[in-house]
């Protein structure tokens, strides 16, 4: 049996992150937003963004995928900023429903584009050594203080 493609690994990570966001969304409808579920979702999404921006996107950009990568970077920045706003809002005891209403469809559309465009490109363009680096990064901690390239530029 063959090992999963790196695209399949990244897509599976999307699903795991989505499950944390689903738990958070359920807590919102219950009237008691779950800081724990948001923290798990945010940590997972930020780590995923780190892996993509540091290890997956650079070789794709070098291979000519400049337009799609720029779109993904801009969306990462928006997602990052929304996560910051949601975490700050919860910490201040404020409603984050509006931020969630913006983040949820953006994340869904973003993931679909990655899964249909960038992940198949990566599966066909990336060499085995790069794939191994990405696989290792998936299980390594994100460096403390790392922030995505376009964070703070979405407003």
C-alpha cells in the first residue's frame, strides 16, 4: 500500500481543524462560546498555515504558481486576523459571532481552492525530499512568535 500524497495529508489536516471549528460553532449556538475549542482550532489552523507558507508554497511559487500562492497568502492573512479578533473578543467577554460568520465561509472556500488547485499541483511538482520536509513539519511545533506573511494586512 502506498503512502498518502502530501496533498492528502494536508487535506486530512483541514478536516481535523474543521472538526475543532465545528465544536466551537456548536458552542456558539449553545450560548456559551468554548475558549478551548477555539484555541484548538486556532492552533491547528495557524500551524497548518505555517507548514504551507514555510515549506509547501515556496517550491510551488518557484515552479510558477505565483497567482494562486498570492491568493492563498492574502486569505491566510485574513484568516489569521479573524482568529486574533475572535480570541481577543472571547478574552474580553465580547460576542465573536460576527467574526465567526466571516471566518467560516472564508475558510471553507479557501480550503476548497487549496484542495482542488494547490494540493494536486504540489503532488505533481514537489520532489521526495521536499515532501519529506513537509511531512516532518506537520508533526513539529510551529516556532514561537511566527506570524503568517500577510497577517495584519487584511483590514
